[in-house]
């Protein structure tokens, strides 16, 4: 009989049952993830390390006014120092006359050894013009300080000892003039005044050693204690 006779046709098997099956599977999966979220816990230590790592990685991309985080973790300080060392290595890696670039302490200290005549004209205290772009890039790297850290440069030039062979020379020698010329060139390019120091190395004539340091500002700040009466 048809519908006009008052009978209801039977529903085809497999249509509504398939929809119900998929819906049930989706609900089971949803319940599973809800259960995982409800029993999970946040590990603050790991989350803090991730945030410090991200902030130290991207801090050089932000101007100082946009820096929203402060370096508080030692891991972040080391990462920032390692990035600085990579920048310096990239600057001096292809320079003629550089004998050695050595990481003394990862993220903290590195040493650069080069010939004096590759930086200065032979027998003069004048810096070669081809070195000026290198100095500009060095000053830019030293000036890009993350908050709470400072990057320092220590310039050491080999010099002959005095006539008695026991003390440093006190006269105006070529090495003294070269050290002064390097300091003036760096100051003219805007190096932070507290980031530069120069010195002499007895012996090692014709050699220059440049040390790069990453230091914590609070650790290097002078503290004066007043005695209580």
C-alpha cells in the first residue's frame, strides 16, 4: 500500500545510523581532549625558560622604546652574549690579517688576534680606510645592548719593554700612538664610553689582541658602603 492508504514507509537502513555513528565518534574525541586539558598542569619553570629565550632572541629586533621585557634569566643573558659573539665573528671572519678568532667562554668572552699592519699603515699610526666600515659595524654591535647587559671591547697592542726590560715604556712610541688612534676612531663612531678600554702587552710586537666581553650591568656597578656609627 502507498501513503494514500495511511501506511508509513519504512526508513532505509544505514542513512540515519551512519550520521549518528560519526556524531558519537566526534563527541568521544572531544571528551578525550577535554579530559587531557582538565588533568594537565602548567610547569612554570619550562614556561619561564621559553619566554626568556624568546625575549633574548628577538630583543635586538625591537627599539629600546618597544622593549617590553627585562632580562632576568642567566640563560637569556648567555643567549644574548652568544648572538653578540656570532655578530663579531661574522664581522672579522673575512678580514685579511686576522690570525685567530677564539671563543674563550661561550656567551661571555671572546678573543681576536690580528696583525697590527692589517689595521694600520706600515710604520704609521693611521688606520687604513678599508678598515673603517669594519669599525662602524663593530660599534653598532657594541651599542646594541639588551637591557641589563653591556658589551665591552678591550684593545691590547704588543709593545717593546722599556730600556731596563722590567717596566712598560713611558715615552710616546708607535704602539702608544696606534692605541690612541684606535680609541679616537671608535669614539668618533659613537661607541659607548664605558665599553672601550686600551692597553699594552709586553712583547708580541706587531700583534693586536682584541677582547670582547658580555657583562651584567649590576655585577659591574660600583657599590659604596657607608659605615654605620
